[in-house]
């Protein structure tokens, strides 16, 4: 992989023997120094983010990450359980990997699983999902002291901050990257 390929967000590289995704990069050239690319890398196994500056001419190895489609089955104390759509085998993801993502998944929904060395390391959700609001306090007209938002518990058990006009039973669209309310569906 070439040094200049690191400028692309989403590139997956092998760093310290583990796959890391480039989530931010900036090309820097200073007087009388070699150019560098400053990056923020997310470890796809542990989820930790680190800063690293790649120097010009430094060899970077691209990580071999494969993707497969899987169907969400259920969640329990050990983690989340999926079914591979091609082989029908059960895939178990530990809590550490799936914990912040299962709140946006309904039973039977398809996701993209990422594999490294034959084991699942992460999952990609659809960017926006539609979820039904199970429970939310009534919005009181004129109550905008807290920027006009209130908590709402959705059908998957997650709690989302929604505008005051959203009621129980409404279907809302949620951005899975940020966990924010987008619109009514």
C-alpha cells in the first residue's frame, strides 16, 4: 500500500499486527522535513482510537478484512448472536464488540460482518434505521428549557433523545453512527 493511500478515510491497515481503520487523516509538510500523514486509527478488534503519524516512505500493509452478510437473531448476557446468510451457521459476537450497536437492531435485520483471520471483529449497521417508540413522557407545550428534547425508549430497548412532539407509538428514523433522532418515518 502506498503512503498517499492513507489520506482516504475508511482504509483498513495492519498496524502492530492488528487491523486499524483510518478515521481521520491530514497531510502535513514542514520546511526541511519529510512530509507526514497524521492519522487517527481505530483498532477494529478492541475499538480503541490512537493517533499515529506515518512518515513518507514508511511501508504500510493493508489488512485483509472480508465482509459477509449476517442476520441478527438475539442478544443476551454473553453478547449478540447472528446467522450467516450463506452458510446458516451461528456467529456469536462478544459484548465488547456488539454492545453499542444492538440497540439499533431489530430481530431478523441484515448487517454486514467484518472478518479478520477468520473471526468476526465488527459489524456495519445501516446508516439510518426506523424504530417504533415504545415509551416516552408526554411533551408539554412551552417546555423548551432543555432545548426541546425528551428521552424515548424504542422497541429494541435503546433510549434516544427525541423532540417534544414525538409520542408513544410513533416510528422514528435514527442515525446509527451518532444515535441521534433524524426524523419521523
